[in-house]
């Protein structure tokens, strides 16, 4: 009777079961003390009877908290692997359905399978997708989610303290979970998994290197040092990409160089994914757009090749990239603002000495500051433009020292204390003049600015063709030579 029904049910293939989980704690590196906490969870399975006899309550749910890619899923699997129990998993985003009732019935099915195949670990990825505080989402989507969450609570309560089904959930946002979820008997144990430190990164790299043909002298420390802020998933990826590198060159060993190259590629990707608030994206877009919009008004500088606000390795901002026909720069020097004091000096002393084009450069560099004032008001404090404003400041000084201003100072004046003040105030005058000019150009090209900013915010970058199309549509280019 009862037993037969049970057997009949078991013939249905469990759809949430992951077979052949063969992960052990030794596959998860850089855990430090967290490992002990997880070993205890394994004991809930292997020594459950002992806990129960001594009246120690076994938690129904464990919450693994931490950013994506730190190994939460891997750890949940390792718990199942070490305990030798079944592993059922689902991503909470799969619970969230449009049709009322679907999510709740999936939760029921998941737990039914887990119970029939107990002992087992139920792993719920991205719990916050369904576990956000109830009532926060309006409309039928919210209703559906609330129903799903309620069902989950019921299922969690069903196993409390029994130790045959333990739920492990992962989230990056424990703070937004519905309070009912973290009540005693439910997810009452939180384990925080931080990003790995230097030693952790070395260990993780080594774990992933285990199955790869590494050169004997690989310098893991070098690779770990340059991957500050990266998580296990990214480090695992670095080893994979390094292996591909090796294959491409038809070599037989992965070298430190392969790893370093792979780390650089990964870093670019990582920064691209870095989160910014919508307001921040917009500020950076205004910053970059301002330089491009002002530059396009100047004959020497209008050769804009590419605009981006995607963060790049080592930079928080984006950059505007320009080609200057008469000067060959290394690409690195073109980054963000395309010129610095060095380039200013090159301009002055190595190339055609052109007073107007240097003023134009200063105007471009100060443009982000001017845009900040126009868009956010005079007293809004932002530091986005600090770097280019610095460039503008030193360029203005160079302008004066180079004898290009009406008042003639030479480099020798630079060493005379009271002359320095004069030089500075003259440089400041130049700077202010360029600032006003930038403001005027930006003001005149407000429509163009808006269009460029909108596209940058949406697409993160703009090609040469795309930019000049906008210039054609919205620009009002009127170079206004200043009077110095
Ligand atoms: P999360 O669930 O936290 O988003 P995952 O467990 O899915 O992260 O990690 C993805 C992959 O990254 C793992 O399968 C593993 O290859 C690698 N990884 C992440 N963290 C670690 C770690 N601490 N040790 C070894 N590998 C790791």
C-alpha cells in the first residue's frame, strides 16, 4: 500500500536532481575558517543522530552570502559531495513566473523530490530573486512571487530540525530578504563568503592549475598580485584562457606569461561589468561627451575616432580617442583626454609651435569641468573632471612658460619666487578664458551634447561614424577664436 505508492512515485525521474556531483572541499580553495563551518554542515548529515540525541537543533536552511563567482554554488556541491548525499538545485529566477501558481508548484515539486531521495541538499541559487520582502512588487508579478515565497516557507518549515533535507541558498543581497525567510528554523544560519585575498587567490589559481600542464616555474604570486578584487570564477577563467593561449602557440606548458596575459583580458572584462549607478553613468557620459563636443569644434582636434564610457583597466572613467594627423602618439598616451603635460611639451618644443591649437587643447581638457557646471550647477561638487582639469592647468602654465601668452615669461622665470606668482595668475587667466569658451561651445551645442550623452549612457560607446552623424544632425559648430 503505502510502500508501493512510494516506489511508484520514485520511478518518475527527478528533474531537479544533479547527478554525479563529485565536488570535494579540496576543490574549493581560499576558504580559510569558513571551511570549518561547512564541515559542520556535512556533520549534520553524517552524524545527524548524534546531534539529535544531544538536543542540538539542525538548521533547516543555510544562507551563503557573497558576490557572484566566489564559489557559493561550488561550496554547496562540495557539502553534498563530502556528505555523500543527493544534490537538488534550482535557480530562484526559475521560480519567478508570470502565471500565478507555477512558481509555487515548482517549489513543491523540488522539495518532494528532495524528500523522496533524502538525505539531500537543496540548493537555491539567487534566493533574492524570489525572497525579496513581500508586497514590494505591485501587480500580478508580485502576487505570483509572494505565493512562491509562501510555498518556500512552508517547505522549509516541513524539514526543520530533521536533518534529512538541508536547504542551502545563495544570495548577494541578504539585506533585502523577506524577514520571514531568516526567522529561526528557516535560513537562520548565514555564512559570508568574501572575495579572496592574495593568499586565497594563489590557492584558487593552484586548484585550477592542478589538472593543467603548468610550467614548473610558474609564478602564482605574480598573477595573484595583479588580480586584486577578482573572484574564483574569474581566476578559474584565467587558467582556462592561459591554456588556450598555450594551445594556440602549440606549446606544451602554460607559462607565467600566459597567465598574465589572460589576467589582463579578464581584468578588462571585469571592469566592464563593474556596477555604476545610472547617475554615475550619466556623469561619466557628460564628462566624455563634453571633450568630444568641444574638440570637434577645433580643426586640429576634430579627428575623433572613438568614444567610450566603459571602464577600462586601471581607469575609472572612459576615454575619448582622437587621431592627430601631424603627431604620432603611442596609444597609451591617448587614453582619457588624449594628452597630458608630456604631450603638451612635445607640442611646444618638438612640433609646429601653434598657439591656437594649444589653447584649443586646454579648452578641450577643461570642458568636462564646464559641462559639470552647466549640467549640475556651479556648486555641485564632482571629481570626475579632476584629471583633465589638472591637464588643463599644467597646459596653461606651459603655455605661459613657453612664451605664448602676451606677457612674456621664460623658463628661467620659473625659478624666481615672485615671478612664479605672476606666471600662475597669467596661467589662471588663460585657463578661465578657455573655460568660458568651453562653456559657450557646450551651451551652443546643447542638443548635440544631449544626443551624445543619451547614446553613451545607453550603448556605452560611440564610433566615429556614429559621432559625426550626431554632429551633422545636432551640432552647431562655430569656432570662436579667443582674444588673449
Ligand atoms: P557563485 O555561486 O558564488 O556565483 P560559483 O560557485 O558558481 O560561484 O563559481 C563558479 C566557478 O568558479 C566554480 O565552478 C569554480 O570553477 C570557480 N571558483 C569560484 N570560487 C572558487 C574557489 N573558492 N575555489 C576554486 N574555484 C572557485
